[in-house]
């Protein structure tokens, strides 16, 4: 403790220890002290020395501080000291500004130290995980320094720390909880932490967004006063920009969550807009950037269109237009608002139509487009504002043929109003102004009014200009070429040449008008052939592009300037290789690639304003085609024309085949619909049949149950009646029964033969089936299956009859051999009576079965006739199909009746066998009957011999 008192300000008694020695002793005390108070005092002392002796504390004490975080979790005070010390070690912020001469050196050293100690700390991923765990501690002295330390780590080693947090369980969720902290200091520092965490990491951005970040941030912005809020609103907006920029998933989530509608109140401004604070300007600037992120041209077209639609429906576009036309708005906010409105209306027909209807609050009211164009052609306006107005005008005309027609119409003689200023008049005024920047902006704006619109290119040829009193008017096309030939500035020449190239490209009529002036072609060839300075090389390239367009889109209507003559002129005066080289000057220019990156004009100075984004796409499209057209010989062109004619012929043939294919497709479609209809009908019929079959099965089950119940009740009375009947039987009657059984067997064989013949007939008819009778063939097949089932049942019935006959013979033999014994004779007589009753019942059932089979054969014959008649017409086939179905159902019902009778017969056989068992007789299988008969015959012969003796 005395040592610590000396460190903390006690009176020195001996030589002063160095800072490194003091820090080493403090580290030893932290490592070896068993009392928590001693360790706490030592860590507090390290904290006080960490700023002055940053290197020493970081080198010697970091491991001890991390160990404190791991072991002394219960004491929040020592945890806070340790976290503050680590923050001082890795943080690069310097509160006291050094002298200007030493500032750069010292800052570099500070950055190196911060990166060094951050690397050492995050080498062990457990340290970052431990820090995330400590953030769950609610105590202010732990949570706040923990947030600051993690923020400093992210600033120094962003990617490495992001990776550790991303794989840490619930890592991002713990950090999101900071936004819900009631202490504003922790919440605000949590915003700074999330800003660093979400930089350039799409995975973390998605996790943060799905942790309800949008809802929380928008609530904080509203609580802090929206655009009138302080630095907290700025931090929230910066975090929102991190989450949404270049992240299509989060943008879609933001739109689907209806958060765009919550942005509208941000842009509500009053009539008095004077005296805006710097913070309000910053906040509103970030809010406008947030809107632009959602509708940026680099986003997918579908996502941009849906966001533009949502902004119009919720009134956000209307609110932006109100700011656009308001007075007293700061210049940078007005510029950013113009850029924002530009991207909200770009390519959206509904939004473009609304913007065209917006009027400025002037007397008389003027369209907003006219007011903006007045600023664009006014050289006293700020450069960035003029660029923003040009971008707005370009976005208004992007894919907007209606708007293009309205702009060009203001230049036509029939629509000019002398009492008002129109957009066309402002563009013409800027085109021929003394200010080169106005010339360039007006030329580019007018070129966008002609972009991909052949009708407006032809309409603009009608525009006539009055140059001076007493002189006839000249066309706008001719006036542009006149200004070119007068030796104006490079920026003006570039703007006019871009306008002319856009105008006459893909418009043979405009090419003819341009070539009709005898001075234009000599001027272009002269410009291309001269050896001009570095600044004029771009003009030479554009002149070569313009002359190449005159060749490529030439319809040979002028004899003096056909394609072939222009190419000969190039070869004589310029040279083909030299022409192609000059044409390549355009794409090699350093400002060309910069303009080709994005649609918005972004120029640092007015002198760099040379290329337009849409024009770079036109150059990319035409350069290769013009080069080929110039280098081709006349023979190659003739071959190409022949190839084109051949291709046209092929195209006509292909067109005919396409029409034929369309007709066949329509027929196939109709046939498919018919097949679908028939299939649905067939499915309905099958479902109906299935239902009926299930109902029949239910009825059969119920019938069998009732029959079994009745059989038990009538079993005794039936047995008595059978016994009484058998007692009166005579041998002659038994012989008659034998004959009847044999006759039934012969009839059964005959029926089986007939069924086999019908089977073969149906099979042959099915093999020769007509395509239109497919339904009937399937029904015949079904009937064939039913017949096969009946055949199996007949065979079973025959087996039953045969077994009964054998049992009857055995009983008769037994009765004859035991005639002398009264007891045995009565027993055999009862058995014979039972068998005779069974045979009589079986005979009746066989007769009934024979009638059913006959009916079935008749139905089969009817089906065969129907199948033969089905080949004639489909309508007859359908009728016969219905008839066959009805007959099949009848046969099924008859079959079910037979099955019921067979079941009853089986039950009777079982009851007879049971009675035989009760009488003491042994019931043997059919396989043992032959041996039993042989044994009975031997016994009968022995009895006969005994009787003779």
C-alpha cells in the first residue's frame, strides 16, 4: 500500500523510479495480490498511467488486464478500470492537438500503436467473445467502457473483429440491445459501435436489419426531433445508410416493412426557411441521401420501380417537390433535393407525369421544369446546382417519349407562345449563348429529348431560327454546324457534336438533311485530317464519329454523298487507318470512362464537363459498326447486300412457318382442352363406379351377416327335415341324382369352353381396336376380367360338387355293406340324407348359376356388337360405352349374388362337416379320398365272400 501511495502522489523518499519500472511493479502487484482491493488499486494506477506511458502499459499490462476481466467478474469497479485502461491503449484519438510540425509524425506513431495493440488483443478470439459477454453487464462503469473499447477495436481492425463477432453466438444481438438502453450515453455510443460494425459487411448488415434495427432507428430519429434533432439523428442516419447502401436484401426489407412511408414527415418544411442550423442541414442532407439509396440507378430496375411507386403513393415525391420550389432553402440542400427528385422520377412514367405538372409559386405560375432550366443556362448560378438541374432534366426525359414530344413541341413554329418562356426557348438560348458551359448543358439536354425517339428527331428538323433581321431563317441543324465552323471553344464544339451525333444516328432523313449542306462534309474531313493539339483530338474523334454515322445510316438518296463516295473521300483525303485511329480518340480520353460509370454528371470543375453518360453508350454501340463500314470494300458490301436479301427471303419463309406453327399450336391447344374435358369426365365416372362398388361391398357384408344369423336359427329344423327326407330315398332316386350331377358337370365344362372362346374373341377385338373406341375397349377389358372371375368361381363350384358326389358314393357303399346291422344302417341313412339335401341345393344353385352365366354371355355378345359399331363414329361409341357400363354393372350385381350363394354353400358345408364330426365320423381331405375308396372296395369284397360262404 505504501508503494501505491507513492505512485498516486505521495512524497518521494528516494530516487524516482522510471515509468517502466513503476508499471512493472504495478503489473506484479496485479498478478500476485490476493486481496481484491490491492488489485483494484493497482489497476486504477495503470489506468492513470496508460495515456502517458501507452507503449509500456500496453506491452507489460495487457495480459494482466485480460486476466482481470476473466477472473474478477464479480467486481464491477475493477472491470471498469481494466476496460478503460485497454481503451486508452488501443485508442488512437489524441485530445491535445500537437504542433503542426509534429502532428503528422505523432499521428502515425499513434496509429501504429493502436493497430499493434489491437492485433495483440484480437489474436485470441476469446478476448473479443469475453468483451461481448461483458456488454451484457448492466452496470454503467462496465458497459460504457466496454462499448468504447469494442468501437476502437473495430476502427483499427474492422474486418478481423467483424469476423469474430459474426461467428460468436448471439454476438450481433447483444450489440443491438445497446439501442434499447435507457442511458443516452450508452445508446449513442452504441450507434457509433454499430456504424463501425456494419461497414462493408453485407452479412452483418442483414443480421442487424432483421434484428428490428429499422424500427428502432426510426423511432430514435422521431424522438430526437427528425431533421431538427442533434448529432444523434446524424448517427442514426449514417447507420441507416450503412445498412441500405448496395444491399438489395435490406432495401427490399425496408420497402416491404412500409418504412418508406415513415420518411415523409422528415421533409416537412415551413414557409420560413431562414436560419437553418448546420446540424439541420447535415441531417436533411443525409435524409435525402437515404432516399437516393432506395432509388439509385445502380439498383435492380424492379426494386427501383417499386420504391418509386411507393414514394409517389405515400406523398414523399410531392413533399420533395415542395422543398424544390420553396424559398430560403440552403443551396446545398436545394442541390441535393434536385438530385433526389431526379432519381425518384427517373424511368417512372407516373412520377414523370406528376413532375411535369408541378408549378413554381410565381406570378404567373411557371412549370418547375422551366424554372430549373432557367437556373441551368444562367452562368451566375453555382456549378453544382447547374449540374443537378441538367441531371434532373435528363431523368425527366429518360424513357419518357411523351415528355420528349412536349419539349420538342415547344420549339415547333405552330406551338410557340410569344407571351411566355418555354423549355425549348431556354434550350435554344443556352445553345447559342456566349457561355460555353451553357452551350454544353443545352446541347446535352436537347440530345436527351431525341434519345431513342425517331419521331422527335424528324420533328426537330422542322425547327427554324431567325438569326438576324432581313435574313431568311435557317434550320436548327444548319445553325449548329455554322457555330461549329466558326471556331468556338472546345467545350461548345464537343456539346454540339454530341447533339448532332445523337440527332442523325438511326435517322436516314436527318443524315440526308445534314449532307444536303455542301459545306458540312468538307468541314468534317478538314477537321479530321488536320494535325491539331492535344485538346482538339477529342473534337477530331467526334467529327470522325459524325462522318461515320453519315456513312452507316446513309440511304444513298443523294448522288454526290452516297456510302461509296463518302468512303472514297475518306480514303483519298484522310486514309482509312488514320480515320479509325482518330475515331478511337473518343474512348481513349480520360474523362470518357469517368462519364460512363454512372448517369449523374459528376465533374470537379466546369472544364471537365465534356462527356454525357448516354452519349458514351451511343459511342460504344456505333464505334465497331462504323469501323467495319468504313473498312469494307464495295465487293464486300455487295456480298452483304446479297446476304441480306437472302436473309430477308429466309425471314419470310420463317414467318410463314411461324404462322403455320401458330395455327397448329392453336389446334393442339383445342385438342388438349378436349382431352382434358374427357379425362375429367372419365375421372368422374370412375369415382362414381368406385362409390357404387363400395356400396355394393357394404351391402354384401350386411347380407352375409344376416344370412349367418338366419342359418344358425334354422340349422336344427333343417337337419331334422333332411333326415326325414333321406329316410324315404330309394336306389333309383340315388341313380337319378348321380345322372343329374354328371349332367351338371358336362354343362359346366360346356360353359367354360364357351367362356374361353368369348375370351379369345374379346382379346382379338381389343388388339384390332379403333383409336376412337378406346373407351369401349377398356370397358370390354373390364368385362373380360369379370368373366375370368366367374370362371374361377365355376371351377370352385365344380370342385365342391365333385367332393359332394364322392362323399355320397362313400355313404352309399357304407349303407350297402352294413344293411344287416340296424344301427349302422340308420347312421349311414342319415348321412346320405344330408348329402342328398346338399346335392339338391347345389343343383338348384348350379341351375341358377347357369342362367346367370347365360345372361352374362348374352351381355358379352351385345358388347361385341357394340364394339364393332363403335368404329364407325365417336358419338355411337359414347352411347355404346354407356350401355356397356350399365351391362357391366348388371353382371357385377349378378356376380355378387353368386358370391353370396357360394358363401352360403361354404357355410352349409362347414356345418355338415361339423355334424359329421359330432357323429363320430373322421373328416378327411380330398387327397385321401382315393386311398379311402380303395380300402372300402377291399372291405366290400371281403364281406361279399363271407356272405357267399
